C-alpha cells in the first residue's frame, strides 16, 4: 500500500476514522493535509504524524463553509503542488432514537449540512486540483442509509445522500482519471458512534457508561477501516470500483 509522492486531504481528520487514516497514509509515504473544526485534535494528529517522520499540516476547516473548504484544497495545492487523494470523513450524528414526527427540522438540517453538503463542497473544490494528475476520492458514508436504517432520521438520510451523490459523480469524473468510492463502515468505535450509544441509552433511561462499555466488545476499530482506505487510495486498487462495505 504505497502512497509515496501522493498528497491527501482528509476532512474530519482530527479523530476517529479520519485521524487513523491520516496516520496510516503518512506511514505509507503520503503528505497529508487535515481539515477539521476540532483544532486540538487536528493538531494532535499532525503531531503524531510528524513524530514518526511524516509530513502533515492542519487547516481549521468547517465543511459547511464554502470558502473554508475552497481554502483547504488551495492550501494543499500550494503547499505540495498537487492533490491525489480526498477522504471526506467529516460528519456528525444528532437526534438518535427520536421518532420522525418529533424530529426537529433544525437538527435535521444541521446533519445534512455537515454530512452531505460538506461532502459535496469537498468534492467540488478538490476536483479542479485533482484533475491535473488524476486521483481517488473516498467518501465516507455508512451502512445506515445505504444497506439499512439508522438510529437517527437525519444521519441515515445524509449518508444515503452521500451514496447517491457518489453514484452520480462517478461517471462524470472517470474521464478525468478520478476514481470515486462510497465507503460504508459498520459499527466502529469512533467518538461519533460512542456518543450516539450514550445518548440513546440516556434517552431510554439506561446508563450511558454501561451502554458504551457493553458496546465496545462488538465494535470495530477505526484503524481497520483506515487500512481499507489506505489500500483504496493506492495504485494497487486501480481495478476496484463501486461501493465498499466494511465491518
């Protein structure tokens, strides 16, 4: 899984799957640019990469803000002269275990804005840079909204939207030598997932701490998904197509 001489932008790279991917990409030789609203976590991921001799930098980025997403891609291009890999890992989950008729519109829109609109903006501004040399776009969706439901009406809707967007842009970008995949992780022990478990338990009157502890025995680790993403970003995956589901 060789990524030497490749430049990767990872949104949501401060924690979870994004952070694990950033670290593995750097170990494989890529130069990594992390965009996230979590400044402390983003800088910590960069520090981890640099401590191992890798190259990385952090750009504070809210994927809801078009100018900030455009600046993230511009920064990667100006710093390293190209963009070969985009991972859209930025996402939120709100409103678990709330029935649709009680679901607040503002909550629904906030999740759609980050998970779907943020993915759209990231792809939109990566493509003009990436088309100069071709590349790979890996959009993180979920089994929720693609192969099944979700604890959150908004989350399932947003991730189904990501999958639909990828199906639409894949034939558009293929002539530019840009390969696009939807990645659908299963139950992974990310901060996002653990918060959802705790909130659902609290809403039903159960112990959040006990629920999280019990869930950990069946959850996968972010590093497992990161290994899949590292392979997909490499030239070894040139013949892979379509949606990828993981544990």
